[in-house]
C-alpha cells in the first residue's frame, strides 16, 4: 500500500473568498482593494476598490459626490450600487489627514481610512 503525499496550498481569505497565495504573489489574482476603513470602537474593517464622499442638501436628499473629504459629507465604499460595502454617517470632524490616511469622526463613530 503506497502512502499519498498531501500537498498544502496556502490560502488567504479576502472578503469571504479563498484565494491561493501563490496566485496573489504572482499577480494572477490582483488584490481588489485600494481602500481600508477601520471603525475604532470595535475594530470593524471594511475594504473597497474605490470611495466617494457624498453631500446631501438640508432635507437629507443626495446633492453631489466628491473625491475628497469635508465636514458634512458621508463616505461611500464601492461597489457603487445597492450592494455598496459601507456608508458612514456625516463627517463631523477631520482629526488627521495625509495623502494615504484620514482619521475622522462621524455622527456616531470614529474611523481611520487607509489608501492601500
């Protein structure tokens, strides 16, 4: 009776998908995420390919979208359809801002946003 050799394949879990590490390393599978949002109160992490900052009028109806943060705007993480990854409440304070990092407060949470 011959013994079978079991080959181990390293996997990474990204957004509920198991991906082979070697495929990621060799560029066969690209990392789909350019942004990572961390909610500071509980460590919740959300990732997305793109982001938008949404502005609303006095009645709370969508007014316009922007590529940069500002007080009174809401962060929306892609995909930009009814299955979006995450949307924050309105930004109340920008605590720190660099090219690849923003720390900000909203009406009910504090966040750190990283450009990956």
